[in-house]
């Protein structure tokens, strides 16, 4: 099986590498895929490594990370990224947006809500 055609990836030794479906499934069941997770007054912002390429156009880089909001006015909103760096930046942006939606003020005032 050509692993490049599976669209599956795993993180190994700090790197993202192509994987077979079996390797991905094993990794999915055992690895910590959470990049960041923030709780703000009943709202959860979760950023994870998906391990499956969501770039269905097959043009450009694989899209392997996702931030999703659970609860509040942004419930079920999501954004996807190609790299862990982009995912971390995106996570902070969604946290800031959730704080603005919730409090109607800037993030600096609410930074004590960062982690649970």
C-alpha cells in the first residue's frame, strides 16, 4: 500500500510523518493528540492533531490540525491548519474571540481564565 495515498499521518519524535491506516489507527488510540485546550465559563476551545488530511483538493499542504469551539455563541465553529504552529496561533485567536463574545472586552482583562 502506498502510504502517501492514505492521507493518514502520525507524530513521531516531534515530526509529522505519513502513515498507513493501521499505524494511524494505533496512534489515534494511544497518543495524546491535544495541542491546546482552554475552558472559559462553560465554553471549551479544543485544538487537536487530526492525523487525517482534510485538504481534499490534493493541492497544497496537508491540513492536519483543528480548533473547535464547544458552547456559547461560537458553538461548533472550527478552523483547520497545516502546521502545529498555525494551530497554536489559531487556538489563541479563538480563545480571544470567545472571551470577546462572552465578556465583550479585550483578552487582557480575562487572561486568568486560560486553563483549568
